[in-house]
C-alpha cells in the first residue's frame, strides 16, 4: 500500500513539473516587440531555429536597436555600445548566437554586421533572419497558414513594416514576421518590398508617434508630412496619396483652430448689398 501511494505521489509530481515546463516555454515566446507579439502570436506557430554558421540577411524590427560589442550576461566585461539600428535596416547575420544566463531554450542574441562594416550583438527577438524588409500597403488580414480558410480576426494596418521571409511564398501568400518567433502569412499583393515605400513608412511612423506622444505640435507634424510628400525620393511611393490626405486634413484642422469666431468676423459686403435691396 505504501509503495502504491509513493508511486502515485511521484506521478503527480512528474505531471505537475511537465505542466510548469510547458508554461515556461510558452511565456518565453511573449517577449520582445509587443506590437508584433500581441498582434500575431495567436495567429501563428513558433518559427524554427535559425541556422548556425551561415551568413544571412536580417531585418531590424525595432527603431534604435542597440548593437553591443559582446553578448550580455554575467560574464560580460568591458561591454561597449557599437551603434544603433533603424527599423527596416538590413544587416548580415554572421551565423553566431548566444544565450543569457537564465535562458535554457532558444537564442537571446545574434552577431550581425551592418552595411558600414560595424560588427556587434543584438537581441534576436528584434530581428527577422533570412528576410528582406517589407511594408503593408493596405489593411491586410492575417492568416495562420497560406490558405484562405486560415484567416484570423487580426489584421495589420497600412505602413506597418515587416520582415518578408525569403523563399517562403505559396500561391498568393507570403510568410512574414515582426517577432521572429511568430511568423504569419499575408496576401502577397498587400505587401511592398520597394525601398522607398519602406523608408517613407518609417518616416511617417516616427513623426506620427512623436505627435501622438505630444512631443511635437500639430503644425510641426504637418510640416514633416509636407516634407515627405514633396521629397522627390518618394515621388513614386504608393503611400504618397495617404500622406497627402493626412497633410491636407491637418491643414484644414489648423485653419479651423485659428479662424476667428463668428461674432468677430467682418460683414460680407455683398451680403449687405443684397439685404439693402
């Protein structure tokens, strides 16, 4: 009887430990860029491990991502800041990975080289490896697999920058990611990989975020949009009509804000003549 009780207790403990391990792995996938994780995790499956020992293109998914001289862990000494990366930047993944001390599953950092030849370590969750930069051109539904029946309730809005995985296309779908651990599928026609579309989308995102955060005024925001819509580098961008529409809206709002009230407006001469007749 005692042996049976001990055996049952052991089974319960083993089952509980397995549940705790599964929970730990699931929560590890929630780290990193929140916009990517929150918008796509439920619509995708974790990606496979990136190749080690192979050099591949990688796309930055975080504005101002820091490049460090070595991986970050308790053994790190004389850690130096090598540089920063911009959202949508393409660098070379050098095939080397590293883990933080408390990570037992997956990668924390990867070694990259930028176009200026600077080499450093960046957090893997902020990069999409073996990909090229892309941007969503219209409101686009997210699919969990490359078929129409897998459509989800989630979507991405125009001018959302993504990493488009190379060679991952099927029929009318392309596999993309913002968080490398959670790729998903979009209709290929909803994506542009043209450099000036990606660049213009980034500029708009930065200006819009500043305006929403109250860091720049409405007039400053309008001025930034005016610079974008008149810059010849973006003359052929698919987003030019959207930028121009937003600019015109801000101009009208500014004029409305500064217009004098009705009681202070001078009487229109023509209306006065008509009334006198």
